[in-house]
């Protein structure tokens, strides 16, 4: 019995290596902070964590338990020069208002003229996108001038005169404390990193 000779096999020609492609930088969360191109940034994970801590621990002792209010990322509205200004603090605490709106229901927003009282304290978490809005030393710049907007800092300091303002920069591990002296914010360095608020 003869066995047919196998067909000769041909090894495929080796595939030439692909041409060298320049390395592409991978986009990160710092490049894509938000769904919308013109939005400064949506709250990050840190924003939520620090705000939840404040929400759980803000317990003023100068008023009854049902006479203070705090909120995370709730819109704050006020009237300035005939224009309604709206902004969203990362966290705010108010003393001397009912915990429920008119004692009846939860709030959809906080309107200063309706409530009759501005926040006692506001805390903002800084990010590269929001720093120029949250702090004074970065100047207004084209961002504010083009949109004819006041920065958060301007509204807190000059319009609402919020007594206490705190910024937290988790990247630099830095906290800054500001107290309103009646005319402007003055930066303080509280002993032991604790801010005493006599009103609370």
C-alpha cells in the first residue's frame, strides 16, 4: 500500500511590523470633568464625601433642632441689582430657619429673599475648573466678563455677606477659612483647624 505523498506546505510570509505610531495621551477625569463642554465641573467623589460628613455633623447648639438647615449641592438664589442670581454651593448651613420649608416640606432650592436669611456658612471643594470662581485672588478673567456673571466669591462676600466661608483643596490637602468682617472676607488660621462660630 502506498501512501500518497503529502502536499508541500508553505509557511505564510511573516507579517511586517506595523509602522510606529506616536503615543497618544489617555484622557483622564481632569480632562473630562463633566458631560457638557461649557460646564465647570460636576461634583466629584470627594465633593460628596466631605459634604456628607458636614451634613451629618452640623449640629448648632444655639437654636432648637428644628430651626437650622443644611444642604448639599442645593441651588441658592438671591436678588442682586434686579437680577436673580443662582449658584450651587457644595454645602451650606443656615441657622434660624425651619428645617422644613415653612415647617411643611423639603426644599427644592433656597431663595434668600423668601427665607429671610442668608447662609451662616458655605463650604466649597476646589477643583482646577472651579478655583477661579471660588477664590478672589484668581481674578475675574474672561470667564466672568464674557458671561457677565459674578463669581461665587463675589456673591458670598459682597451680595449675601455670608459670615463664614471655607474652601477645601483635597489635591493640595489645604483648608482655607474666611470670616466676614462686615466689609470683606478676612482669612483666618483657626487653632487646631477648628472654626468657632458663635452664632451656631
